[in-house]
């Protein structure tokens, strides 16, 4: 396991400033940021980003992208997430589907999907988790049966983000029986509006709707929508998880909350200093300092993975560790700030911090579930460290 220290180049730092200028100009004055990917599903904002070349950045130019590096994408994504920008529409397609198509897709699939993804016009969800499989993807029961010209799909996927809004998703399913739990699995590109497919909402405690259950009843998928080789689904899906698990989205979900707390505490203390000569609370300062130090450390680990991907490596073990540490950190920040703030949670309060705190308390339990549970990630890391995975 290697996390090589790295810093951003001058070109990468200039890109960061460009993104900040774009956000200052494009987000309205009354914009209310969400936490992490809670900024919302805004197709028009995704298209404006795409016009700047910041959607599907790593897609080669021949397929409509910019041919950018994983680190350049890291810089852009970090700024978008820190601002709580509404990027859900294109998120999965450009983070995960595009690299998978480049690695395993047919030329026809690349020519059809990739330009649309880079334009912010084609949106994907993930079809991995199932009701009875938990985080054990090898236990999937959704099955596809071969028929003339394609496959007939039956089964259920759950926790499918934005399936009610997106166009397609890549479904991991069983296409043949196998004595090897990881064998007989394949990936299919499924139209989310196909006949026989039903999307049902799974609501958050606050009534919000992001996750869904998707049920397939004899859904037909043509042969040209098989992604990669039949039977190679396990190898493909595990290789793409490095893109899902190591990025800024795995440690910045609570950043907006931390930033809002610092801003409001500073304003409150400036007022108190003028009135009473009071200074910034030592407890709050210590909590923010610890949280900031941990954030920077995890950020450096994530950046190291991005640089490793740029150099052609497949750091699946490192990505699993970043995701584990990052999502635990996000949950810790929520609890620490809740304690330091010392107040009742009121989602209807006018302040941004109060609103984000209420949102965070209700959604933080999911941080260590989505993208792989803590237990699964630690198992991956342990095998990598001991060599058992070889």
C-alpha cells in the first residue's frame, strides 16, 4: 500500500481558481448549498459545467471529452463539492460510468455514450446493491437469462441514487450459475425507462428523496448493451470501485457544515468582542483545529490516489482505506459540531449551520454504508496489507 506524497502543480492550482471564479458567477446569491452531493440534481447547471469542459473531463477528446488527468478532475470536483454545488445529474456518469466504458466498453458503446456524458446530457445511476445482499456484491440474485438478441432481466436493486431522474444504470447481475461466488456475473447497461422496470422511492427521515428501489420484471436488454465480457462482471465492478471510493466525495460530505460553523462562530465572536471584549471560544477553536487537521490529512491521501490513477495504477486497496477513513471522519465532524454548538437541532432555523446540522444528523449514518460498508472496506485493506488478496 503506497500513498506517495504529492502537491498540485501551478497549472492545477490555476484550474482551481478558474472553478472558484465560475462558481462565484454561476451560483445565485441566494444559493443554499447542500452537504456533499446534497446540492441537488440540476441538469442546466451540469450543462453549463460541461460547456467549460468540466464534465467527463478524463474522457479522451476523440469521444467528446477533454483528455484531462485524474488529478485535474480531482481539483474540479473538490471545489464543486466544497461549494455544495448541484452536480448530482452528471455525477455517476462522469465519475464511474465513463471510465468503465473506456476500460471495458465496445467502440460502439463509447461512441454513443461518452459524448453525451461529456455534454452533461446522459445521466447514470449504479445498479449494485440488493435487498438481501447487503455489501456482499457476490451474493446478488438479480439474474439475466439469454434469449434471442439479448437478455431478460429479473430481480431487484436498492439504494439506487437518482434512478427516478436518470436515463440509464449499469446493473451487476448473474448471467450463469457458478461454483465460484465471483463467477457468472456480468454488467448490463439498462434503460431506466424500459418496459417492465419499476422505480419506487426510498425517502429520507426528513422526507427527501434520493434513493430508490428498482424492480425488474422480464426487462429486455439487447446484446449490444452488455458492458464488457459476459462473466467478467466481478473483475469489472471491483476495478471501477477505485473511482467511487477514493475521491473528495468521501471526505467532504460534512465540509459545508464545518465551514458554516466557522463563519457563524466568527461573526458571533466579532460581535461579542465589540460588545464585551470576548474572544473565540477555546473549545470551538480546538474542535475546528482537530477537524481541519484530519481533513487535510485525508485530503492528501485522496490526492495521492488520484495521482496514482494518473500514473496508470489501480489502487483499489488504497481507495478502500481512503473511503473508510474519510466517511468515519465525516460522521465524527457531525457529532463534534453538534456537541460544540450545544443547541437543539431545528431544521426550520434561519441560519445555514442549523439547517445543515439537521440535514447532517439525519443523513450521516449513510456515509459509512454507501460505496461499501466499513467492514467490507477494512477486509479489502487487510487482505492487501497481508498479501492474502494475492
